[in-house]
C-alpha cells in the first residue's frame, strides 16, 4: 500500500515537472521571435525591453531561465505583468479562483443530476423513441459551441424575453460574492450554470447509458434478476452502481480541467471575473506572464486533482493497489 | 478483440464473420470494406448526415458565385455607405438608430431576399449571408485538415507506443499525459498567443501569422493525445491477437507485421475517430476564432462571424445566430456520421447483431 502510494507520488511529481518544462518551452523556447518582445507587450520602449531581458534572465542559458521562472511562479510568487503596470500575477489568479469555483461547482451539480437521470431513463427504455430522442438531444448538446449557446441565452434572458414573467428575475451580467448576497449569487449564476452544463449532460448521459446497457449482459445483473429483484431495483442498485465507475473517473478529469480555466468561454460570455476571463483579458493585452501563470496553475491543479482521484481509487478498490 | 476478425490478418477485422457466412452461401465473398460500406448505407441517419455534410461543402464552395452573381457584393470590403434595393427602393445598409439624436448606426436586419443582404449586414455593412458561406470554407477546411493531421500524428504516436512498447511506450504515454493535463483550449491559446503576433519560424519553414496553417497545426497538436490513446489501446490488443502471434512464429519480419497485420486493422479505429476529431476541431477553431486568435481578419470563419455578431447580439441577433446554427448542424452531422461508422466497422457490434 505504502509502495503504491509512493509510486503514484513519484509519477505525479514527474508529470508536474514535465508540464512545467512543456509550458515554459511553449512560451519561451518557441522558435521565432524574441520572448522579450512578447513579454514587454506591444510597442515597448528599449528601456522596458532591457528591464524585461534582465528580469527574466533572457541573456542567460535556457535552464537558468526556466529555474528563474519557476521561482517567480511558485516560490517568491512575485511574477509581475509588464503590460499591466507591474501588477502581481499570482495573487490576481488566486483572487479570481472563487468565481470560477462557483461557476464550475454549480454546473457540475446540474450536469451530474441531469445526466444520471437522462442516462438511466434512456437505458431503462432502450430501443424506444424516448431513448432515441434523449440520446439525440444529448448529441445536440455536445455539438453546440458553448460561447454561442451563452450568447443565445443572453439574448433570450437579457433582451428578448427579459420583460416576460419567465426571465424578469434574471439580473444583469456579472458576479456577486456568495458571502455578500447568497440569493444574488444564485440568480447571477443559474443561467451560466445551465449553459456550461449542457455539453457535459450530453457527454455523461450518453456514456452512462452505454455503460448501463452493456452491464445488462453481465452475470451479476442476471443473478440479481434471477433472485427476483424488481427491474427498477436491479437497474438502480446493481447496474447504476457499477456503471458509475467510468462516470466518476471522467468527472474528476473534466471538473479539474474546468476549474483550471476550461470554463474560459462561459466566463467571457457572461462577464464572470474568474480565472478564465483573466486569461482572456491577458490575451487581449498580449500579457504573456499572466497567461503563462494561469496555464501553469491550471495544469498543476489538474494533475493534483487526478492524483487525488487516483488516491481515492487506491483506497476504495484493492485491485488497483 | 474477439470473434472472426482475428482470422483475417490483412484486412479490417469487420469482415471476418460476414466473409465466412458468405463463403458458406456462395462462391464470392464481399470484402470487409464493402460489408462496412453497405452497413453504413443502410443506416438512414448516417446517410442523412453525409448528405448534409456534402451540401455544406458544396454551399461553401459556391461562396464566390453567390457573392458575385446573387448578392452582388464584396463580403470582405467594409462599406458603411452602401445601399441595397429592396421592394424597388434603395435602402441604406447602415440605418440610423431610433434614438432622438439618431446617433450611431445599426446594420440592416435580415431581408430574406438573396439579392439584398439575405441575413442582414454586420457592423461594417458586409453581407452576412455571403460571409457565412466564405466562413464555412475556412471553418470546414481548417477542421478537415486539422483532423487529418491530428489522426496521422496520433496514428504514429499510438502505433509506435503500442507496437514497440517498453521505453518508447513509456516516454510517449507520459508525453501524452502531460499534454492532456493542460486544458485543451488553454493549450491551444498558449500555442496561438506565441505564434499569432509574429508567426512561426521553424528553421527554413516560416508560417505567416495570418496563414490558415497556424490554426490547423495548433488544433491538430492539441487533440493528438485524445486520438492517440484509443489507437494505442487497439494496437496493444492486436499485438496479443492470435494472428500476430502466428505471424511472429512464422518468422515474419516486424516491419511486415506492422504494415500488413497491424496497420490495416488499426485503420478502422482511425476512420471512426476522424469525423469525431473533425467535430472537436471545428468547435476548437470556432472558439479560437471567437477569441480572435484563430482565423485572422479580413478572412472569415464561423467563429469570427459569431465574434462580429457579439456586439450586435441584442439588436441584430441573426449575425451571431446564423453561423452558430451552421456550426451546430456541421458538428452534429459529423458526430452522427462517427456513430454510424463505428456501428458499421465495429466487429463486436456486427457479430452480435448477426448471431
């Protein structure tokens, strides 16, 4: 058990190292233009260029640059943006994190509930028109660009039907902290939650249905039926439980990726000041240190989340040890 | 891998059982590809999606003809002083707002008349319908090329990792894990941001920053881990298959096993993956273009069109809604086609259906 744990830990550390090297290479060792010019931003003066070159050590060899960058990101955490008047990058990312967590957490609750319902109903009625209709709806959900769906949702709830009884409660775009105004927090986030969840409801509903239908052929399901258990009990207590394995491991990965910045497009469309929108603003200002920081932090978060999922598996399922 | 597929070393595994059935019935056995093709053609939703895709390609190919002969406009020239003739009278494309001072201009809305801004104009007075067709060219071209490139790279990575195993497998799989840990869109954004301002210079090769190659390469790279994983899994299971063991025992050289036994059997996996990867690539392209780091102005794609329409979403929603519908229809058709191909080529599905 201890050896397995240590092994996973070693792997995680290796992957973290690899990611930091990869991200560093993408930003500072891509063949082409001078990274100094990219960091200093558009139309930088020669003094700024010189300052950037000195600060990041671009006159030194690559490994030194890499170590210096990691130091700025994770140890001293004083990486600063040149475009944005020396704003410290790391605290900015940490300040934006609760917004992203609120968005992704709520969306995750919706997509888990909806996809379990849809997947189970479709599997129970497999072959019927309800099954086909639900799976088709899921496919449509998967096929919609999230930023477009968000804009259509804005059009409906903010403009066209905003004065009807259905959407008059929808506040303007933006974010209110949960601690300051819980009901406002909820009202601001409901539409973004649903929009972000649609894609995942489609994916997870389809995955769960496929797993459930496959489990109907398993021996333990036949045994459960042979014992005389009711169909719904067999489906919910025996089938659903084993079929949730793929579901849960998928969920860990997707949740971590979304918190790490994958919800960027949703945040941009709904004006939520989270990590993703920070990346978007940095993109518009060509603010490379900020983008690199968000990418690096999100990758680290994804790896750590995966390690936690692995750990939980290790504790729950003796076969993986 | 189980069933009759393993008996057919050189050919996609699909046909194994079907072929032996046919042998029992008559002298001519239909080839495995033919069986799969017929299964695909019997699937109404797959046929519909193929027809829709064909129609979309044709429409976008006809973009210059539409712009020149039907709409009579140049969809890449901004012209805020233009007029269109509607019901016999000249109407300005950019109309003054209905506020008291008539400040600001709003582009004309959908007229449903192909000769005069069918879907309205954008905020530079350009015909949205014509731009939609031109945008379709870029979106379809980029996602198609990105899918082909991605599948080719994934095939190389997956086959090398699965077939050679050992250190090769470990290194490649770890590299894929590392790439996979970075959220897809963030990875694409990182690659775009460093290349979009000055282009890429790889030794003698220079990709200009407004070249379509840039989004193609970026999107292809980002989705390699997604496609490489199933390819590697398939190769691993093939390597343990009986016919490969038999070939090895006969002393067939590794190169030949790879080319004659592994590659044809992996090709079905690649074919099934292709439309699914193209669907993802199309969504990624539209997202990157929406964030203005994909297709660069004045060129259009469905993503840049949605971005153009963002500012007009409350006044002229058609500008953003139309390209979105185009994306949904295309991606949906690709996903349905992918499902159809999987059903037609999957050996387990066919053998279960026939037994």
